[in-house]
C-alpha cells in the first residue's frame, strides 16, 4: 500500500521526466519541475534534495521499470522460443522513444556523473546478464562454453542494434529488420 508521500514523489517523478526529456538536464530547473508537477518548491525539495537527487531517482525509476518490463516473465522452456521472445521483448522496450531520449540524456550526463552509469548498469545490465547466464547454464543442451560471455553477446547485439538503428538514426544507412537480427542471433546460439 502506497502512502501519500510516495504518491506525491511518484507524481513529481512522472511530471519531471517530460521536463528533462524536453529541455535536457542543464536547462531543467527545479522551478520548472515544481510547476509541471503542480507542487510547491518546498514540497519538491522535501522529496528530492536537489536536481541531482531528482535526476538520480528518475534514473533508478526508469532502470527498474524497464528491467521489470523485459525480465518479469521467467525464462523457462525451449531455448529457441524463450530466447526469441526475450529478444523481441528487449527490442520493444528499449526502442520506446522516451526511453531512447532518456538514455541519450543519461549518457550525456554520465561523464560528469559516473554514478548515473553505475545506477543504470547495476539496475538493468548486471541483473539482466545474471538472469540470462543462469538460463543458459541451466540448459546444457545449448553446449555453451561460457554462459556469461554468451549472455553479454546476446544482450549486446540487441543493444547495438538499438544504438545503430534508433539512437544514431542508422535505418537509412545500414537498415536491418528486427526479424533478421533475432533469427540470426538465435541461429548462432543454437548451432550444433
């Protein structure tokens, strides 16, 4: 059961996200966020000490949300089907326009704030690799020598696809269908 304080914090986070996406980190002021969230600056500061704290909370929230959406379904069953479903789920969730815009923002701020990259890695990448590594290990019929490296290759290939196609607007320069990528990735993993 959520408390009134948690609801207010959630309201602030929901309204802060579009401000950061529209204006970027530097140009987003706490005044703007308070106005967008329909709260006083005092209320805003009682939930988040400063803009860094607010943005950090947003990174944690977005990372947790995306992790749950992609990994909430247990990896159980026949590898070809499970891996294909996982690949499409990851592509779908990671290609969300707001998510891509937010990732650009996190990447641009991570030089000054490496803790943001650490939050992202520890809340999405690290647990994702762990879950997939466990699944690959539990399926010896795959005959994978290094499950963790294979999990990183699997997830990394999908992330590379999103980077080149969506973040770097590569659809015109080096187009490839999701189906072609996923089918080739699964074929590589399942080859005897």
